[in-house]
């Protein structure tokens, strides 16, 4: 398959004709040839987005009309569910049912924000009491402008849509740069958007490499806001680029999410949520349940149960029936995880199961689901995001100790607590420094609910109303009743 850029309502190659190949992670064969946008393509795309925004062709469209186009995009996604899911599985390696969830969620996300602006269309601007009746002061909310969206490879289409749907709903125009590892579904999304009636220039796609296309996009002075999901290291660069010109950023970065298991919970349920939390999407999840803290009374029992169930996980090519764990997205990520696993074996931690390639797989970037217990708290596997199917366990004795261990991380995206004592769950949830806390579950994510992290896990929130407001500027408009006197000019001054 070959892809093109989508700029100002037209598909075409990169200015210099450059392309790069992507690899099917299950077979290691070349899967697609992707247009590799450079600085001049980014410039064309940003200028198109700028023109479209400044013309008001999209932002001034009545909200109900914007909503109907968003709904058409949602329908286009749903109509192509099978194609998009299979592409996502092929590109990223994830099991097909998980790809289907992503694509369904993406369609729903457009529906959700369409509904939000249909509701808001009836709302007037908001009046504020400024304590002086001569003034009529109001808040108007306006789209932030041209948005640069830079997205990762773990949920290639969904992470793009988490930005596009609310930004379009708000009236912004966009340049999207998906991850070079998985660009295919974003390309298909451009084809869907192209037929949905969005005015040209409102949505632009520049596929390309991070250090070239991504860096050119974040450096472009006509971009008003950068919405980024990816690594902490690149997030820092994005923030630095945005500081020139003082532009707004929202960052959704990594995590090392703790899962606290108290001894009054049902172990089987805890095991199921831990497994889902770390092996779903191959552990390539920013909120993955990667650090499990277990009360010492049930620690050994839980490890034994977790080992048994983990060894039953069906590993394979994502579109094979019943597969629960596909290959790692790409060689670069596979090599990173294999390096971490090798160092982990000498870190003092105990390897419970996995720890390398699963037997029977000669090709493809497959890694066995892996468990380490008694992990030293300064070990790389305990402190660093792995972004793979690797879970670390430790035990604790008291609630206070569990909370201290959970919060002892530079990250703060998500956390989970399991206990049949709901008062305890709430007490612990209140003390966890994380943007999302799950009680008696792990990972369920709702379009309606805000998503984002504390500490190094990011800035701002996606999804829910917060995810929409992230694409709005707040303007104060204050009108003076000019039949009244202000009195400053006429005020009697000191006599000469
Ligand atoms: O991320 P990058 P990578 C974490 C995860 C993973 C690690 C590395 O731990 O192992 O990051 O993954 C674009 N200017 N997460 O290298 O580099 C890049 O092209 C502007 C967590 O893939 O952050 C891609 O589109 N953009 C995460 C996007 O940034 C640049 C999801 C993300 O890539 C750029 C992914 C630059 N200089 C990885 N350099 C999560 N929070 O879910 C790269 N990019």
C-alpha cells in the first residue's frame, strides 16, 4: 500500500517525493510505503490550515452544521470498520478485536463531540457579575486556532481522533502528523474526512518522521496549539519548541501505573484485571498496569495464580482467532524491551515467567508475557516505562506503605486499587497522585471522562468536556453603559 499527504483538500506526494517503508510486525515483511513529508510540506499544510481558520469557513459555521459533518465522519469510520480494524492490526500488531474497539471508539468520539456542540449551540455567552452595574461583562469561548496534532503508534487512529474530534468540534483547523511506525489508518481517515464535506484546509495530514516533519510542525510559528501524545523525551522537545512564540501545549506522556491489591479482595478478579491491564494491547499502553503492589498475606498466592494464567495467554498474529497477544509494534521497540528484559535478569528481581521470545516464534517481533517479582525499587524495570508486556510485582505490609510506593514515581497518569472495602478504596484513591484512578478494575476508558496525567505524565486533559475546552480560548468581553459617567478625565484634580 502507498500513502499520500493530504493538504488543502488534495492528496499528493511529498514535495521531494520521499517515502519510507513500514513493516508488518508479525511477519517482518514490508507492509506499506508512506509519503515522507518534510519542512516544505509542513509549511504548505500549516498555511492551508491558517488560511482556513482565518477565513472563518469552519469556525463561523453554525455549530449544528459542524456537528453534522462530524457525524458524517463518524459514519464513514463505522462504514469502514472492517477495513480500518484490519489495517490497524496489520500495522501495529494488536489483536483484531482490540483494533475493532479502537475504531468503534474513534467513531463514537466524533459522535460524542458532535452531540456536545449540538447541546452548546443553544447556550448563549456566559455573563459574569463584576460588581458594577455599569458594566455588562461576558465570557465568549472561541476556537484556539491552528492545531498541530502529533500522535503515537500504540492506538494510531484513536489517539489522532482524541485530538481531531474535539478540535474540529471547537472550530479549529488541524495538521496531523501520525507516528512513522503506524500511519495507515490516519491516511484512511483523511480519505473519509475528504468525502465528509469538511472545507478544504480544515484537516491536513502530513505523514513523516518525527525529527523532520514533527519538528518542523512544532517549530512553525503559525501553529497556535500543539497537542502531543508520546514519550516524555519528545514531549520535552515539543514543549521547548512551543516556548518560542509562547504557544499552548497539551501533552499526554508516559506512565508507570501502580495497581494496589489489598488482601480482602478476590484474587481471581485481581489477576484478571492485572492481566488485562498489562497484556492488553501488548502493554503498549500509557496507563498500563506495570507496577503491582500486593499485600504480603496474598503475595505468593497471587503470583502463583498470575503465572498460571499468564502462561495460558494465546500469542500470535493479530488477526488469528483467539489471539490475545500480538507482536510488538516494530523492531526498535522490540529491541528496547529485549534490552530491558536482559538487564532486568541481573537487577536482583526474580523472573516468574517469560523474559524473552516465546518458543515457536522464529520471525515477528514477539515477546512472551513476562512477570518479575521482588523487584528492587531502584531497578530500571520498576522505575522506567517499558511499554511492553512486562509486569513487576512487590509486596507491602500497610496501607500507608502501599500509597508511598505507588506515588514514588515521576509519572502520575493512572493508578488502581483493589479491595472489597470501598471506604478504603476511596481513602487510597484520594491519596494517589494520578490523573485517573480505577477502583476494582483497571484500564476502562470512557470518551465522556477526562484523561490525562499528573507529574511527568503530561499537561492537560483529553476526552470529556475538558478535552473539548482544551481547544478553546476564553475571551472576556466587557461593555460599558456609555450613558453613565466614568469620571476619570473629569475628576477634579489637585488645585494648582
Ligand atoms: O515516541 P515518540 P517513540 C513511549 C514509550 C515508547 C517510547 C518511545 O515508552 O517506548 O515512548 O516511542 C513524533 N518533534 N511512548 O519513539 O518519539 C513521532 O514521529 C516532534 C508513550 O515512538 O515520542 C511520533 O509521531 N515530533 C506514548 C510522536 O512524536 C516528534 C505513546 C511520538 O513519538 C519528534 C508512544 C520531534 N523532535 C510512545 N520526535 C503514550 N503516552 O502513550 C518524534 N516525534
